C-alpha cells in the first residue's frame, strides 16, 4: 500500500508542478460550458423575436391577425409594407415576415369555407435564422386556431356557413346512402333553426367567451410532485453544458495522463519503477487511482465555478452527485490507462485519442443535448460513457432527482471504467510477458 | 556473495541469455562487457526479475532470491543508463518518492534523502527541479537514487554515459565507497578504461553466452608470455644504435618489462573482433 501511496503522490505532485496547466484543466471546461450553456439556453430564457407583418387584408381577418400577433409577449411585431419586409429579411435584418394576403377575409367567408377552400398565410424566412422561424411557425399555428375560432364565434357567420352547407349538400353526396344524406340534411336544418335566433340578437344572452378562439386549449405548466425532485425549475442549459464539458475535458485530461505514462515508459522511468518492490498491478492501480483522484478534484472545482458564475446547483441528491462524479472519474482513470496501453507512440495516442474523445463527447450528448440528435445517435449514445455521465449529472442537478436516479448512470460509468482498466491490465500483462 | 549460476533469460519464448554464471564478492566490482546485442540488458532484466528467467542459483549471502521477487528488488539497486526520474519534480521530491517506492519508512527517509543529496553533491540544489540540473548533476542523482535504499547489490548500466570529468570522478568515488562498504557491484560500460580503473573481475558476454570470466589482473597479465616484449632504456641513442652498442659491449639486460595489453585488446580478441563496443 505504501508503494501505491507514493505512486499516487508522485502523479499528483507532477500534476500540480505545472500550475498553469492545472488551472487550464479547470478553466477550459468551465469557459466552454459557459459558452455552450448560453447557446443552448431554453426558449423561455430568450427575449421576444422581432417579426415583420405585412397586412394586405383590410377585412376582419387581417385585423384579427394583427391584434393576435401584437398580443403576444414573445413577439415584437413591426407592421410594414411588402417591399421593405422582403428587403429586411433578405438582408438578414429580420428573421421572418408574415404576409396576410388581400383576400384573407374573403377566403375565411362561409361561402369559401363551405367549398373547402383553405385560408392561407405566406411567410418569408431568413434561412440563417431557422430556430427563430420554427418558434414563430408554432405561434402562428396557435393563432390560426384563435383567428378561425373568432370568426366561428359570430352566430350570423355560423348561420351562413350552415346555410351554404345545406345548399351544397346535394353536390357532394355521391356515394352516400340516401338515408345518411337525409339524416345530414336534418342535422343541418336543426342547427340552422338553433342558431337563427342568436344571429338576430344584438348581443349573446349567455356568458359566451369574447370569441370562440379563447376556447382554444390553454397549456399550463403542471408542477412535478415533490417526490420527483426538491426544486425543479426547468431545463438549465448551463447545468447540461457543465456536465458535458467536465466529462469531455476530463477525458482529454485522461489522454494527457496517458501521454505522461507513455513518456515514462519511453525514458526508462517506468522500467525503473518496475525494479522497485512495487508490483506491476500496483503500478497500474496507482496510475488509475491518481488519474481518478485528479479528475474528481478538477470536476468538483469546475462545478464550483459553475455554481458561482451561472448558478449550476445540485437540486437533487448531493450523495448522488458525488457518486456520479466519483464513477465518472473512475471511468476517466480506466480510459487513460487503456489508451496508454493501446497506443505505443505519442502520435498515435494524440490522433486516435482525440478522435475517440470527440466522438464519445458528441454522440454521448456532451456538446449538445442528446434530444437534438437523431434516434440512431441517441441509441448509439447509450454505449458511450459520456452519455451516462451527462444523464447522471442532469438527474441530480437541474432535474432535482434523488439518489436512485443517479445510481444507474454511476454503475454504468463504474462498469465502463472497470472494463477499460481490465483491458489495459490485460494488454500490459501480455506485453510484459512477451 | 552474490551468486548467479546458469541464468537463462527469455524474451517471450526465446532464450536470449543462455547459462550465464558469475559471482560478485563482497566489496568488489564486476564489469559486464559485451558487444551491442550481446544480451547485457536482458541479463540485467533477468537479474532484476523483469523478464522470465531460470537459473540453478541466484542468491545473496546464501539467501535464495528466486522465489522472493519483493526481497530481490529490495536488496538489489539499479542505476539505469537513462536518467530515469521525474524532471518536473525537485531533487528532494524525487528522492522522497523513489525512497517511498523502495519501501523506505518515514523514520528513515529523511536521513537517506540527506545521504543521497550529499552523495550527488547537490546540497545547494535540493529544491530545484530536476530538469534545471546539468547533465552531470542528473547522472549523479541517477546514481544516488539507485543507492537510496542502501542495496546490498548495485547494478549499474553505463552510469557515466555523457558525463563531464567532475561528475565521472564523483560517480567513481561513490562506487569506491560502495565497495569499501562491502557492497556487491555489477557494472556495464562502454569505456574499457572505466573497467580497468574500477573492476576487480570481468565477465564478457557474446550472443547471449558468456565467453570469458576472470579477474582483471589475470586478464591483463595473460599476455606476459606473448610475443611483444620490449626493453626500456633511458638513452639518447636510437634503438638500432642501442642494440648494436649493447651487443658489442656484451651488457646483460638488467631491466626488462612487458607492456600490459589493454583491456580493449583482450576484449577484441575474445570476441573475435566482432565489435568494439561492449
């Protein structure tokens, strides 16, 4: 055990002998996490999107569109003309322009609707601002229901629509049995009788909503039950970014430790250690444990930076958080050992190691949240330790879950680390006996 | 007495050193010579237990070391050809770490570190990082690390390669002190002069086999019955004039001496001129 202690002390001393290098191991992941966290901030944290509205319809539908768009808190609407809108979007100064055509009200008339004509809007998008455009499209879909609903809430409009429908019934009954055709005619006739008195009234006699559009389904946030998490404030992009970047940079740190191991093999230091009473297994274990210990320390300090700067907080289980970090560090130690034994030259280690770390980081969702990846990549990500690390850390940070949620990812990371370490031991043993 | 008998060392399944036998007495230095590829390093690896080996005997003062790898490593010291230490760390940190790896206890380590620093002549440089030391200083420290745990047997693999005269003298001095302290030293080098200056016995390896083993004195006097004799006379005469004068005068030769062959000559002869580097 004393040999193990001195091997670990040696590696930690070497790590801290380069103070600037040690600082970079902590600062780099924090800096990149801050950048990525700001990029992947959830929409709720973003300001209103500026859009242009070209309203060419002077009828009720054009007015309804303009009113509904202006009511939105997440949109900043500027009404302009067609020429200027095209120019601004074309030059990238506005993400999107919405055109309400001159015949919008006409197309939303009972006559046109009974013919099955679809009312249309046209939109002009800046190809470089697809994210904003997608959000605006969602808003437009929601507002469409409201605008159409507003028209249908007018009893005289609905009455005319039913009357138009009755008139066209005979034109569209091909293939329908006479009995069904007769029943449908009766339904429309009854509906007409029902609505007719309301259409004649100046105001509706019952507390109808102002428009039928307000009956559109309202989406409210359902709070998670307390047992699901202590404090849950929604997706926290910085928490995800810190998890991903800590994991990726620890893997890069693992590669640096592999290089140190390789250098010690090449300059004879490793050979000399082998002549001491320290066993071969202890040498490997020492390297593994020291790499893990430094990785754990770096991760804790980096998370500390995240806590101070952008409120990366462990809302869930603190033991679960520590357990995940320890398992992740163990995995990094095993990875370092494996790479140092798989690669026999510094050049191979650098190129192959960088490729592996980048692929694991990207596919494992360390760079971008895994939900933006394809299904295939998400499935592939399950075979990447980075995926388990980011999921485990997400569970106990922004998701605010209990220890049990971190246990699975921690066990997976532990298994990955152990597999890496065993492979390293096998290669090393084989080499020392050849 | 450090005794090695019929040592065979393998790399994989192939025997690279065959049947090497020698002894190193207490307080003596044995030189291990051989051309490049002769198997010197492999033999050292076998002795240190880093490669699979077999032997009829590998003992130190009648204690069998074969079945006790930890004991073997604790009692053998090794000074590699390369400067094998941690350049990022200070001299003292290096010595403490190596001392720890050799199993020196906390009570003893400070004294051994002081001893090693004095041995290496680095009293003023203890806090300096190793990469800031000169080549000679590093070599001296390299030797000091090998002696840190006070081994009974010291195996030196060309410890003076590329050092200046001062450091070389310091290393020689340290080895002589080891010898005087009754330690056993096995020494490989490229420099024949070093063997002549330091060693008591010489073992010559070639193609993994021992081709010669004898005391240095015996090797260097082996040519006394040879063909190269000379007469040393202090005179201003030319050699021909001297010969004629001595013959004519019937002067008996009162003082004759035989030049000692150099070790290099002996080496080249036994290795059949196959190489000049041990």
